[in-house]
C-alpha cells in the first residue's frame, strides 16, 4: 500500500494534556497534510507541510516532518473535549495527481 | 467563498438497484474533483478524480462509475449495487492538482441491503 499509516490507532487523554499522533509513509512526497474528521462528517484540512520543511505551527497544532525516516507527527497541545475526532495524514506523492490517506487515529479527549 | 454540496446525505438501497450520488462546487471554476470511499473505521480510498469536463480517471477497478457533465458537477453512479458498495462516500475539490489541500463535502452514507 502507498497510503500513510497512523499510530496509534486510538488515543484517549484527559483535557489539557497534549496529544501526539504519528504517520509513516513509503514513497517520496511533495507534501504531507493532516485532516480532521468528526464522526459521520466530511474531512477538514488542518495543516500542510512541504517536503523541504521540517516543522510547522498553526495555533495549538505542531507538525513535524522527517523525510529521511518518511514520518510525520501531529502534536495538539492543551487538548480540549472539542478536539475529539479522527485525524488522518495524507501524502501528495511526487508526480502524483492525488492524495493518499492513512487509516487515521481516533482521538478521545475526556473532559 | 467556495462551498461544496453533496447529496443525498443518507441512502439505503437494495442489492441490484442503481445509484446516483451528486456533488456540486460553488465559488470556483475548473476545480479538480474527487470521489473517495471510506469503509467503517477505515481510511479513505480514492475512487475517481477529474481535472475537467468529461475527464475521469479511475484509481481502482470497481462496480462504480463517475461522470462530470458540467465544470462544477461530479456524479458517482452504479447500474447495479453490490453489498460491498456500502460505505461513506466523500466528494472533494482541490485547486492545485499537484500541491494543494482538498476541501470535502459532508459525505453520503450508503447502505446496501
């Protein structure tokens, strides 16, 4: 499979704690993106990191990319109950026309 | 601003019946359009994408087909549904084929009985 793989599959934390999700992929990429999906809804784009970037921030989100290890991590700081959702990484392979999605991490933030 | 509409939101169909899911985009022209399927608790599988009217690329062989009769309209169809066609179907649009993010509709949940 050329999709990314998220780890862990499920994560449960207390409100206020940080949540870290990891993504590994197999091919060279143009960029890597993280999306969020509330149960039964469409996906919402969170952040995009290009292959020549190593770290990116957006509000409480911090994304890192290590192209030598073909891996990325998404850190959500000071989590809130409203952060409860599934989080997917998606890779834009070099020369490809579309995004390949991983299987997702289900995050539960307990109030 | 751009919006994407997808319908119907929920559909229950018997095996062997036809299917038509529709997706339209507003506020942009010549978007790249995508159909994904998501099985329960799984990631997204790309089914079709289109870079223009009448231009459809299929990622996986399957019982489904797609059409793009107008610039901002993308239709997913089947002549005879199978049980395995059940799932959550998501339409998305993106502006840049090689680099940009995708914007998703709210999805259509199909149950084939």
